[in-house]
C-alpha cells in the first residue's frame, strides 16, 4: 500500500481543483444568516474554548484550509483499494472537463467553476441518486472529507466542545489515583544486526499478531516452556505518549487509519493495528457468547469444544486473569440513559462486564489507548505474561507469506517471511515447532491467501462476519459529554432473537469522538450538519450491532493487500431495522428532544414533551435499580404511542437499509477462517490447524465458526487458549501447572 502525504503527489492539478470544490460543497464557507443559524445552536453553557472557536467554525469551510487536502490524500490512499482509488480518479478527471461535468451534473463545467450553491445541490443529489456509482462515490467522499476535517483540523473538533488532550476523569471517581506502571517491554527491532540485507531469526513458535488471540496463545505457550516470538506490523506506543486525540489514535493504532471500506463502500471496518491489537483499543466489553451460538458451533460445525466444560473453563480463566467484573462500574450519562430508556420500556438491559482488573475505569478515551493502565488488554496482561516467561517481540514487521519445508514435506510450515516497515529490510523467521497466525479476521486470511502452498484450501477468507452496526443519535436538553467515562458499560438484549434460532442484534453505546459522531449522524444539509456538531456535548449515540448470519469474503488485491466483499443480507437488514426502531424508543423514553438516524431520506424527529411535575419524578425513576446508573434531572420520557412518533417510525421502516443510504460500520470481524469438523465447512480443523497443513495454526477471531453475537474479545481469547493447548500437546510441551489440563488432571485423581 502506497501512502501519499501530499495531494499533489496523488492527484493532478485539475483533479485537485475539483476535489477542493467538492470539499466546499460538503463543509461549506458560510456567511450572514447561515452562519448565524449555525451559531444559534451553540449551547448556553459552552466552554470558553468552544465559544472562542464557534464563530470561525460556522464561517470557515474546507476550501478555506487547502492544506487539509494533504490530510485527505493521506486518508484516501490508506483507505481505498486500487479499484476504488481508480474510480475516484476517473470521477475527478471527468468533472474537470466541461463535457464530462455536463454529463454527470447537467451543468457545463468544469465542476470547480460552478457557484457554491449549484455544487451543493449537485452533491446532495448524488447522495440520493439511484445510480449506484454516483451514490457510492458521494457517500464515500462525504465520509472521508468529514473524517479528515474533524480528525486533523483541531479548531473544528475543539469547536464541537470535545476536549483536547488526555482524559484524566478516571482519577476523579477512582480511589486509585495513579496510573499503573507500564511494563518495560524490549523489542527485537533494536537487537537486529546492522545492515540492510535480509536478517534471519529463530524460535520454537512464531505468533503472527499480538491481539486478543495472539497475546493469549503466546502467554500460554511461553508458560509451557517454549521459545515464542510475537511479530506484529503495528507499533508500540508507550502509555505516556498517548495523546487522547483522534489524529494519533486512529492514524497510528488502527488498520488503514481507522477507515477500511468494503469494495462497494457500503460498510466501513474499524480494526486495531498496534501492539496488543484490538485489545489495546477496544471498549473493555467482556461478554460471553450465548447458548444458541455455542450449540450451533458444536452441532453444525462439529467443534465439540464449544459445548464442553473446557470452553466454559477457558472463558472463566481469561475473565479471571483480566479481573473482569460489573461490580465497580460507574456508568456515564450515555450508558445510564440507555439503561433508563430501556428499563422504562421493559427491555432486558444489563451491565457489561469490564476487563478493568476490578477498577472503576472511568476512562473516556480508551479507544485511543488506556492512559490509566486499568484496562487489562494484551499489553497490560497477556503480552506481559509472555515477556515474563521469556517471550520476544518484533514490531513494525509486515509478514507477507508462510514458509514451508522443501519437497520432502511441502505442507509443513517452518516459518514466515516479511519486511520491516521503516526500512523495508527483509526478515525471515524460522520456527522449528509451530507457526500460529493471529493477525485478525482481515489479515489472517490475507496472509494465508498470499501463500501459494495453501491455494488448495478454498475456505480461506470465506464466511467473513462483521457484526454490521448502525447508529441512532439522541440530542438532549441537558449536557451529556459523551466522551466522558466508561465507553461501553450497558447492553440491551431486546432484539437478540429477531430470529428465534439466535440471530438478532444488541444495543449498546458507541465510544464517541467528533469524527465518529459526524460519520454516523444525519447529513440532511451541510448547514444543519454544522449546527448539530455544536450540540455534540448534548448528545449520545446508540449502536445496533447485528449478528450477521450471511457472511462476506476476504480476498487480496493485485498488491497482496486484504480487501473485503460484503453485502448486507435481507436477514441482517431485518435485524438492523428492528434494532433501529427500538433505539428510537429508548431515546424517546430517556428524554431526547431530537432523534436522528443516519438514513438519508428520513428527517429528524422532535417529540412533543410529556408534562411532568417534580412530584412525579420518583415514579419515573423508581425502577432504575442498576448500580452505578445516574438519572439526569431532565430525563422526562416522550410518548412512544403518539401518532407523530409512529408515523416517523413508519418512515424509518419504509426507507429501510439500502446500499449506501445510511452509514454502516463494523468493529468486530470474525469467522473468515472457520474451525470445523470437515474441510468443506471451514479453513481449519476442529483444533485450529489449517486443513491439509502441518505445524500451521490459527488462533484469533477468524477461527470462530460463526459470529459470536456479542463483543468477541472474550470468545476470541478463550478460543486462542484452546488452540494454544492443542499446539502445546502436539509439540510435546511440558504439562502445565495451570489451566484446564491441570484442573482436569487434579479432578481425575480425586
């Protein structure tokens, strides 16, 4: 993947002019009444900093800051496949000619010579166009322009009220005032021999990837006395260097800078890419899979482990190691309002266990790295265990192929080959006992697909599950500050069984920052968009996460990089709409004064208020019994039976979930190299080996037979523990004094 840091290196001058004109249509320069309208939405209690920046925020547009074109080019080059990038180049070139502009817009161009209002009308028309190519391009460009603006232009994101710098609110609520001391990791990068020629490293076990799966597998095998080398293409950021900002967090800690779209742009994938992988940047949710999933994985895929005591033990073991609990949680206002609205409706809502080592962990920017050190992800727990048992680490190294033995045993894995990202120096790793791929559900199949020896395995990359997610935002009359406190501490299960066989959706709260907020908010007009961004501190966003029965596919492009084909099935759309409707009711019952979906054709809803006296407030709050939930004084419910609300819900159902008619994202990727009892069902056997290969294993979320239906971290960790146990048994590692084998042995002796 070639990353451009200057727009001039990626686009011709005519293309850049068109691109800047599109930016002006999406994030416009405003004057007079329009700017005053935006400023009228500034909260009365806005901070001094927000008030200082608001006037310029209302006035300044993307075209006023042409230096932002370089940031846009960088994000485009990191996110788009060669095919998608080529389509954007073609669109820009076409619009830069008079005839081409006339063909696509009905106006004689070039596009950048048209007046602002004409450009805006054209662009808004593309967003609603029945022509997929125009709508796909418009939706993709809108998202990347907004993301670049609110991620990289500090006056814009600070004007929304989002605080600059690290979040130290955890110190205000937790008795533990000091951050945990970071472990002093040492990396092999500094120990490599000098020079620029190929370098060879030797180990017993190579683990490719350091996330939830790789960290657990490495910890287990190093404790069993094996020499383990963990390699990751991400970098290690010391906790003291976390900034709490989107520009660092997404750019340096996520795959493709936090924006990896499917080939048609209909879903955007968020995946960790740093030392510790997803466990470093996830939202602390530690949910275990339900019985319906466990039963199906054992019965339909033949992986008996998932219905066995061993799986239960492994789930409990990883949760115990991380100090997972609901007891210390103090819910922020967003998660509290989810609980309040859901309980007033009679939903089955419950706290989400947190992997915070028993601490309260009121850490509001943890998706950009945990500054408190309380989150027990890979860097704090599993990789530390690995290091303390002799494991070694190599970062910023991109593994490109698995190596195999010569003709005498051509399917026996013996290591891997890759290169260092900062020097492009070739690295060859020899693993004498096992190679474990734990690169995540996007990059694990990509690595296997790049390896010619494995071309016989036709299930690699198939069945990709994404837990597709949509968002519903509520605006309130009281301040919420959605960036404060625990990220995801509450779950509503009301839509869990849209299909009684175990397929449906979960409702949770999104980890909020200006870039994610703008991506999932309604964009009815550019002016209204700016106005709503000033109200960001008075909002929070609910997330509908769908357990997708019908999967997609990971493939590799001409450069060998991972790409995704994925389309929402009818089944997933039904679950999504059901969840969306329930979310509108939750916001209404929690007291929202305005509710918005990201559906392009659905207007926002402003409910009429239910009159309530101070005397009636105890009646409204008496059923809110979950510890740690606070009920804001202004949380007065609306009426979900009112004709205007029901009519609005009918519009939501009618609009549905069409391709690129609303923003769909994914933070959970699974099942692209499924374990199964037969090679026609999955890429791996029921113990985690790649079918047909020797000494080659997979230990991450890609090994799950189906999507977990819950945030998959704990399920992935338990699965990795199981696979690592199988590896240890096969290579003859010493019996452990810990874990399921030791427990089973002691029980057998009683």
